[in-house]
């Protein structure tokens, strides 16, 4: 059975976004066609209590609001920070952790207390002084319950495990003996399976894709997602599907849209009057010729550094996607996705297709939308479905790439 999951999000507690109601999340999930959604921030005590109060367990390990069929899975992101003996700087890597029940969350909170970690923000830090100490922490978390899952998040961004800041060549430098427990990675917005499947330590792992969203908006929830093949809809089957690579497909950002795709500096940086972007030839030591500061190596170059071209990748189905609401806005030359006209067209399409994912998977978009939606919008939806879009300029230095659909 196909199950569309988006297993990495954040709540209002992750900073700067205000409260996000689960009812609003559920509404968007239905429009998008996301069956199971990661709650975000589930180990932060006020959030834990909020989730416990609002949600009821409906399928073993999956939760829902009363009289609602959108399903939630208990999930947090944590930042592991450690000092590796052979690295000058600290190594910092974001991870998603999935929990089978509230009991396991409470055990995780006890571990945080025992280690003296501040659990005062949505996305907490777990620090250690040595690789061995980190390894022990990972085992202790994993031993809370056999169905706990720890997944490196957005692996190629600067704060992902293989990000340019960490400059690791192999996963074992970080995980040590824990490495065999890592069964899956999250591709993140800045990378897609094609960029990662020739990286030796990743080539045999499961790739999942999640939105990492901090909002219930239509262009945030499910902007990346994964379709898993499960026997039954419950937590255990989702974990098995992740561990055994039962991924039917992932939907990905075009990596060029991601905020760290190319190496460069934004125009609004100190000492800059214009932007600098480097697509192929990089300056010596990555020193920016304008401000003389070091730039972060873009995800594209970083992934090429790590690739081994002798690897024959296993086949992975994925598509590049732009949220429908953004495609509609672009087709109407409107900047805002909240404009009335954009929402009207979106609602017409949602009356024709059961969800956005159903639209993207349909082979009869033209027939179904013909004469009910502006032909220009249909053309742009078809162009996106074919992958006929690009980002010019691509994302760099924390800014998203600029969308161009077809040959406009
Ligand atoms: Zn993160
Ligand atoms: Zn600069």
C-alpha cells in the first residue's frame, strides 16, 4: 500500500514562527495528500504535553486529532555536536529522531537530564567531548525502544553530516560503532538522490525526503515527501519500510533551488555591493574576491568531491517538484501565493483531484483540467511535471533559487 509521508517538521517552539495549530496542519495535509506527518519538536516538554493532550493514538504508534484522519508520527530534530580528535572545529550534525510512543519520549527526556543537556528549545543540542561519548549517547537513545530511528537530516547542507563545514570523508568518523544503525538519510532541499547515490557511505542506504517545514502553509507542508510501500498503516511498518528501503518514490526540490546549492556570497553581506556566485571554477581556498572572507562550499561541489564514479547506483525513483500553489502563482504572474485569484484556481483543482499528490501522479492532467482552469496554468503544471523548469540564479549563501518555468 502506498503511504505518503513527510517526517520532518517544526512547531512554533523552534523559533520565530508563532504557534502552528495541528488542525491547520491536518487541513493542509489533506489538500497535499500527505498521509503521515512528523509532529516536530516532540521532546521539548511543553510540546510533548501539547501533543499528548491533543492527539489520540489511532494506529499503533500513529496519532490523530479527534474525529480526524490525518495521522501524526512523533518526531523531533536534534543537533549532535562533538569534538572529533582529528578535526580542529566542532563537528555539528542535525538528525531526525522518530519515536514509537510517548513513553519513549519521556525516556529520552530523562537521558537529556542525565547528560545535563538543556531541553529548552524545539530543536535541542546534544553535545559531547569525544567521538566515543557521542557514540554512547547514540546507542543509549537507540536502546530506548527497538523501533527508535535516528536519521541524519539534510545531509549536504552546511550543518548536515556531510556538509562542507564538517568536511568528513566517511560517516564512521562521526558514528564509529553506531554506523550500522544508520539505515536512512534525508536528502534535504539542497540535494537529490542523483547527487547522493554515488557517495560510497550513502549508496546503500534508504533516501527519504521531508519538508523540514516551520509552517502549515500550502507551499511548505509536503514540499518534499516520500511514498513508502507498507503492509499496514502503523508506526512499525513505516520504520520497517525505511529500514528495508521500501521507498516507491521521493519528491524533491530541484537542488538548484536549495539555499546552499552554489558557492558564493550574497549582495547584502558586509563589504559587498554585489553578489558573487561561482558555478564551476572556485577561487583558491574559497576566499571571496570581494570581501576576502571564506565562503561555504556549495552543495553541488561538495557532493562531487564525495562521489565515487565507479559506484553503480541502485535505482531510485524521484521527481523534482514545485508546490502547486507556487506554480499557479507563477502562471498568473502573481508574486503572492495568498492572493485570492491563486487560491481560487487552487480550490478548483482540488475539486477535480483528491489531493495535490494525486494531481502530480495523474497522467490525464490536461483532460481533467481542460476548460476549467486557465490553459496557461495547465501548461505550467505540465511543464513542472515533466521537470521543465530551472532556477536562475540558483540558490546560494542562504537564498533560494529563483524559479523559471518552461522558457519564460
Ligand atoms: Zn536541521
Ligand atoms: Zn564575500
